[in-house]
C-alpha cells in the first residue's frame, strides 16, 4: 500500500523558498565581493598616489629646484612690474597724442579763412583753445575772419575778445579772437 503524504504541497513551497534565498544570497555575495574588490583597488591606488606625491615633494624641495623657483618668481614679479609700467606709459602716450591739436589740417584750414586785410601777430594753441592776435585795416575784415572760422568743421565756438584801434599802427585795428576746437582726431 501506498502512503499518502499530506505535507507534500508544503514541501514544494519550502523548496521554492530555498531557491529564492539562494538567489538573494548569491546576489548579496556578488555585491559584497564587488565592494571588497573596489575597496582593495582604491586603497592600493591611494597608497601609490601618496607615494608618488611624497616623491614629487622630495624632488621639489631640492635646492636646485628651489633656486629655479625663486628665479622664476623674481622674473614673474619683474614682468608684472613692466606690464604696469607699459600700461601707464600707453595711457600717457594716448593722452599726449589726444592733446596734440596742431596739425597741417588745422593750420591749412585757418590759412584758407584769412581775409587779405588781416595779418597775425601771434597764434597760440593750448589744448583745445586757439587764440589769434593780429592787425586788420578794417573792422569788417575781423568780422569776416570770425565768420569764416565759425564755418570750419574743426571749430566748436569762435568769438572776438577785443578789437582796439589804440594798440595798433595808425589807421589799423588790433584784435584778439578766441576759438574752441572740437574734440576730433586731426591727424
């Protein structure tokens, strides 16, 4: 006769649980092994890098390297100072060039506006201000000269400071005209 086993359904489920546990333990073991391998690898790498760093520090602390480093620092400081001087000189040069208002264009333009009855005593240019002192045979010639100067594109403002008959030769007028030049590059 054959025995009837009433617990056989439970024994199959037990077997399935054992198989699932084997898979879980196997996965945990693989992850643990991977963690241990990376730990060993990274620790070895850190030790090798620390050894390499100490070797480089020893080489950097030699007197020969220290002397070269000090010399390089000195050269870098000199380069920095020279760069500052260069930029300061370029600023000064730019300002000097911008203040140079005497050019052929200015003188030629002024010369083209002079009526025949006018002659100059002095012509002064300081920064952007032009002062012309001269002698004229008539007041109208001075007015014409002022008008001609105002028409120039390089002039910002033109006005007659004075016209005097006493400070000139007999029958002539002495005059003083002040002109303000525009801020343009005339070169």
